[in-house]
């Protein structure tokens, strides 16, 4: 065990706006991939990453990197991450992005983060199921738009925060959720206060 306070952060739809760009590309190019508008009909499923069958994987092979390079970092994400670093947290990006559709997912994400001046201590790619990696890396809090991921972490004693996006907002969860990065910062500060209170109570 280390004393490092490590915050895990997902990239797609957490650090940046992803599904908006994917949707735009599917609407633009989707009908080149099948006669029956398969991609457009399954747009929600595709944005949730639930299904990567033949046609979908052809589409991602062609456009994955182009789409990803256009994704905009969410408001205040950079400022909040810088602030967390100043507050003594370590920042790990943990993403499902992998070499399946990226030529080199690590290099791509590394460049993207640097280009957008996003601070981080570690970048871990190819992680579809984030429980193991969060356990191994001793993650204190994972911020992710995937409700399944957040619930699995919480069920296993790792704090998690659901970042609301256009594709998860209608789904219910027992996890805490936030709409923006300022709320992420407030959540972390509130948790610190709670911990201090518990420490004080223990002392008395
Ligand atoms: Mg995501």
C-alpha cells in the first residue's frame, strides 16, 4: 500500500465530449457501411460501446482516430485536474481505448492529453473492465461515465463518481453523479471534510 491519493479518470465522455462526435460521424458516414442504415439505427448502442460487430468495427477502423482527435475537453476539466494535482492528488487516466481501433492507443492518448495540456501521472489504456486495474493501482476514486463500471467499483469498496453524459443520463444508479468538473472538485473536497470529521471523532 502506498500513501498516494490517486484519482482515476476515464477519457471518453468524462474528460471530453465523445458521443457527440461519434453521433455526428455516424450520421454523416453511417450509410456508407450498409444499405439498411444499420449504424444509424443502432447509434445509441454504438455510443455506449455495447456492440462492435462487423459493420461497426469497419466504421471504427476507418474513423476512430479522426473522431477522437476532434473531441473537445469538457469545461473546467483542465483547471480542476491542475488544482487536484496542487492539492496532492495523483492523476491516472484509465481508458478502454485500445489498439483494436487505434494504431497505438497509448501514444494517441498521450499526445491528446499533452496537446490539451492535461496533467497526468499515469495513462493506462485497453481497460474495458476497470475493477482489476483500480484495485491494482490503489485508486481512491474513479470518475467515469459508465454506470456499470462505477457500480462495480462501488460494490467492491472503491469510491466512484458517475459523470453524466447524453447517453447515461436516463439510467438510474445508486452511485453519486455529477454534471460537470466543478462538481467533481466539490465532491472530492466534501469527502476530505468527511474524513477529517471521522478522524477528529476517533481522536476524541
Ligand atoms: Mg467513458
